[in-house]
C-alpha cells in the first residue's frame, strides 16, 4: 500500500493506464460530476481521491482494477481544463500553468506519442476523438458510456467557461496534488482476492459487481490447482467483458437483468429477488464450485444477449409486449428459452402466448394476479427444448379452458370485461383500440398513415362518440338519442353504461378530439370521413341506420360494440397461438 499524488501516479516517463475489457465502462452521470465540481469548490488545500487497485502489465502499463471511474473523470477534467486555459492564453490572458505539462502527464506522452490513459476497448476511439485529441467532434456516441463521456466533458467545459482563471488554476493544483493510496499486484489471482475483499465492505455496489467480486474470490479459494487460478479468472474476465460490452447497448438496468436471470434459473420464479444470498446458498451446495460459477456467469452473459436480441427484435408480438409494458414479467421466459437454443418458430410461439395472457391479465386488472399466475406458468413450463415448450404451452391453454383457477385468463372472463359498460379507462383501452385498427387493416381496409403503436398512441386520445356531456343538455336535438340514468332504460342510452362501453370509444388525435368536443353528431361524422384518418373513424358511418339523418344512439353503439367484441375474440384466439 503506497500513498502518493495524482501527479506522481501518472509519472510522465513510464506510466500508462488501461481499463481492462472485463471492467465496466464509464458510468458517472450528472450527479457524480456535480459532486466532483462541488468538492473542488469547497476544498481548501487538501483533496483526497481514495484508493486505487492496479494489476501490473507489460510495457509499464497498469490495468485499473478499482478506481477507473474517478481516474477517467480526472483525465476528462484535465483535458477540458487544458482546452479552456489554452483558449484564454491565445486571447492574451496570463496563464501560470504549463499547458504542455498537462498534455504530457495526463493526455498523451509527447515524446513517445502514446496515449496515457485508455478506456475499455469499445469506447476508446470515441474517447480519443472526444477527450484526447479532440479531432472529430461530430462523432455520434454509440453507447451509453460514450454519451456519459461526452456529457462529463460538456459539464466541465460549461463550468470552467464561467470560472475565473485563478480559481481554475486552484482546482488544477488540487486535483494534481490530490492524495491517493494505491496497491499494485502482479497477477490476476492476487488482484481477484484483494478486489473481492475490498468490494465486500458495505460499498454501494450493483448486484453484478458484488457477484463479480464474490465469484473471483471463490475461484481463488476453490482452486485446488493454483496453476489454474489465473486460467479460471481469465475465463471470468472474458465473460464479464462480454457482459459489459452488452450492458452499454441495452436500455435496461443491469440489476434488473440480473433479477430476470435469477427468476429464470433459480427455480424460485418471481418469488425471490434475493439473488446474492440465493447464489451463495446455491454455490455452497455444489461439489464443483468452479464449474458452477463458470456456468452461472456464462448464463448472465447470455441473459444480456437475450435482452439485446429481444429489444432489437422486429417481431410484432414482442413489440406488442413492450406496448403492454410487461417486459419485467416476460424476460425470464425469454432468457430461459434462449438458453435452451430453441428455434425461432418456438420462440415466437412463446411470445404470442405471453402477449395473449398478458393482455387477458391486464384487461381484467390486478397486478398481483398477473404476477402470481405468471409465476405459476414460469415454474410449470419446461423451457428446455422446442418440444417441451410446445407441450407446456398446450398444457397451459388447456388449463385456461378447463381449470377454474386458470379461469382468470379464460375467454369468458376476457369477454366479460370487454362487454362491460365501464370499459373506459381500462388499463388496455388504447391498446385494444389500436389492435382493432390493425384488425381493420388486415380485413382489406386501407392502411392508415400511422400504424405502429408508438406513432398512433403518442398523439391519440380516446373519443366518446356520444359525448359524456351533450350540447346544451339536449342529446336528441344533437343526434345522440336519450341519456338516461336508468339501469335498463326503455329508450336511449344508459348514462355511464353505454357512454363508456367499448362500442362508444374510438382513437382520435388530441387536436381532433378538442375541435369536435361535444358537437352535434352530424358535424362529428363529417370530420371522421376526412383523408388520412383511422379506419375506425371512417367506419362509424357504417353503423348509422339512416344515412340522411344520422343518429348515434343505443342501436348504433350496440352494432359497433358487437363488431369490436368479435374482433377481440379473433385477435386473442387461443387457437391461433
């Protein structure tokens, strides 16, 4: 253990730093950068940057095992500071700091032309362009970590631009002379042991980081043949390298992915997110701990690959699951099936099944019910090969049709909700109406200019064709029939029942909805027939008996209601899975 300064650490003559591929990429966000700047503002004469762990490599290169976020931030800070002071110097301002020294020590060795600090390989070209050489400012960030690098640089530039030169120079001296402690090890086994102990002491680490340090320690402790320690640790490094490369390409929290994986493989389903303790208990029972660790880490890597595959899929039912906002409950199924290397056909059938029962669950309501029943599915489905997945899906469909407990997802239960006079503001009302639009498109109707869920729902609201509040309180005069508060009215529409049933609901743009409000039906009907509108708007005229004197009453609503009910039966037909 050695105490020194940042300046001493970077020693211009013989030091290079590199983040190995098995470490995570740059992850500091706005909060951490603001804290870094605030620390400089508030520091007097002493600044402590913490402990760093390095593994010595060839050619005077140190691999950063612990502390890379802080060190990367320091390099970005030095680069931004040098650029700001250089600009001021060119404008005639007196700058007391040797700017060439900043470049030589922290950015690029002038004599050797070598980069002093390298990020993980897949970010390094961007880092060079953005921070080291500042050449190609037009390069678009390809990963979240690259976005964070650019954001950190921009935040430093923005603050430095507004700061007096003397204060900037004070900050530079604070960071350059910041005290650190370093520990340099010469081999992977020692690095793994120290890293594990260092990161098992109450720091706020992600589940992935905790597992990585724990597994590396267990590899060290469980290797009877010490000559194999480095080989086994190298295997983990390669797997974690794959994991970290994929993390930056998926918009999913890594702890969530770890949870999905644990739910898929633990046998505990959705009942347990205690992955750390669960892993420790499972490993304790293993005779061959090293092989179990290797398989488990390989599984984590494949889980991130599955998430990437699913997020970039164009298969319509996968996109539908995203629209239903139920991926947290779907991902464990996909991970488990993908690990079995099932065919695309089987994977897609599983997807159709998940979309179908997810819709049935959501339309009925009750989050707890969704998770409880899907948990039972996850536990009961054999997702080890194509034939067993098909058998499991067939078994589940049979249970839905015949078993009272699974009746939660039955056709009768689904249609009970669809038939309700209180369908408005159901969790899936806009999703159902969007699927109905797609149903009309598939039924030889013209395809509207907006067909995807995102395009449609982003600007669409739900229109009550017969308005909730009729113009001047006189519905008949405005073409809507009688509004009554009777449970079974003799004539007209029952307020609250027919007004809010699916037959009276329609997707429409917010601007269109606002413009027609509660206008007479003839005016609404005329606006529904314009070009580039949805098929469900254009077809409203089909349900009106008297085209010359159109009225939107109970009879018209019932006709449309029945058509949509038939569409729902067709769209979510279990026989089509």
